[in-house]
């Protein structure tokens, strides 16, 4: 009995440590992907959109519009983000649920005639060895 407890006592910390390492690895990966997503939006990078957005992504914009990947990419021509001086993201909160990660944060767009701040929720899913955005929602913050 004491031997079993000793073995369990040795194994549990190792398991928890492995989970923390995996969790921090996923968080690091998602932070990098969120930065790629921010840059892709700022530079209107269609190739990155195809890499980062799942084919079945749902995008809800600040106007309440619902778009799929093709509609989102087509809408970029009229977006103020690529024309702005800066597009920054802060207040990131990353929560991992196995193969799904939910990211919330705040985005700020600045430049001549392009002042906007919005809260966002990005949902990443790990499918076939790759993390892609499967759902995006934006809510404008009134000035």
C-alpha cells in the first residue's frame, strides 16, 4: 500500500508538469498565430488568410454581418485596417480546451480617419496537425 502511494506521489507531479509544458507550448503557438493573424489583417495578406482561416470559419463583424472565409477575404478591399497607420492587439486572454483554444482581446486601429477599438473572440481548432481559426467575433467599443 505504501509503495503504491509512493509511486502515485512520484507520478502525479510529473504528469502535471507535462500538462503545464504542453499548455504553455500551445499558448506560445497560439500567441504566434494571433500575431500572424494581426499582421495578415494589417497587410491584407490573402495567402495568410487561406492558411489561418479554416474553410468553414464563421466571422461575425462589428456590424453584425456573418461571413464565411470567401466572404471575409472579399470584404478586405473595403476594410479600414489595411489602410490604417497601426493595428495593435492587447489584453489577450488564452484558454485552452484540448484541441480548441479561445482567445479574447482588444484590437485598436489608428490612422487618419480610422480610429476604432473593438473586443474580439477568436476560436482556434487543432485539426489534422494544424491550428486554424474556426470562429471570429468582433464587437466595437464606443469611443
